[in-house]
C-alpha cells in the first residue's frame, strides 16, 4: 500500500477513536496555530510522508471535534467510518460529476440518492433536485428558481433580459438565516426587497400579518420564505395556511429546511 495513504488512514482512525477522551476544542490562540502551520516554501520540497505527519501534528489542536458525540454547537453531521471511507473513494476516483459523459457512475448515484431523499421526505417523484455544497448554495439555487418563476409570471425573462428594468421582487420573511440574505444579494434581488413579517410567540410567521403584507401590493412579484425548523428555536412555520395564501397571490414559497429536515 502507498505509505502516505496508509499513514493517513492510521491518523484518521486515531482521530476518530480520540473523540471520547480528547477536548472538543484545543487551540484557542490563532498565532500559535499559525506559527505551526505556516511553513516556508522550498525549491526542493519535503518527503511526502513527512508532509502528512507534520500536517496532522500541526493541525490537531486547531481542529474542532465536530464529528464527536460531545459537540453541541451548530448542526453538523458526524462522520462515521463507512461515510469517511466513501469520501476517500470519492477523492481517489477524482471524477468530474458535471454530466453523465464525464462520469456515468456519479450521474446514476446522484439520481438514486435523489430518489431516496424524495421518498424519505415524502416529496413527489417528479420534483426536481440539486446537490449543493451546503446551506448557502441551497438558498442561492432555490431562490434563483424563485426569481425566474415570479418574473416569468409577469412576462419578464431574467435569463434573456437581465434584472435591469425588471419588476421589483418582494421577499416576505419570518425567522430566517443570514445565508438567505446573502443569496438575495448575490442574485441581484437585494436585501431592500426583504419585508419582515410579524411573528407569533413561538417564532413562527403570523398568518394574518402575512395577509396584510400581501394586500399592500397584491400583484407584486413575491417570494415567501418559511422555516422548517429555524436556527434558534426549531420552529416550523404553518406551511399549509401560508402556502394557500401565497399561491392565491401567485407567489413562490421558499422553505429553508437546513435544520428541520
């Protein structure tokens, strides 16, 4: 076996086995960590095995043990041996998964996993899907589709005509994450389009207040953003009621399910 791959596997196994007794967070001083990790570039380079060993040693105290059972910050999936091994294979295969012609297996795996997820979440099989890097790009992708639809319903093609001169879009929100606002900035919709709707005591969007906002300009292109388990309280907005109101106004409903689903 390649010595670098073997050593990486040993280090990974040792790391996983340390979760029960190692501090969740070790290094608190960024300067100390920077001094360890900032190596000078050389014309000759270093032996590959030395690079692996030094990287593991120098980085260790600056790692958060997010995969361990004693980490309770944020919502980050833990790594288990089977998923880590599959991730190693993904790196070793080094596929360009952009299209079937680039990697047939990657394309079929994506289809299969999408069908599994739709089955688990009770979504119709004809629902479209995309695998993204995380919460930020999920917002960007879904809101891009929303932007297309609400403008197309008003006779405007954002793909052909751009945003200049297009009807302004309104985004009605309850509890929401910063990544939603960042996506709106990147998409050219802008945060001035965001209208904060009053919420109930449990953190869910107030349906009557939403109706009032719609009635202020019933024909305006509108996106309604809801939460399926918000960041702070885990609240689920009243989807059935809100979706009925939104669809009556030809609005698009965007649901952030990063925490609840």
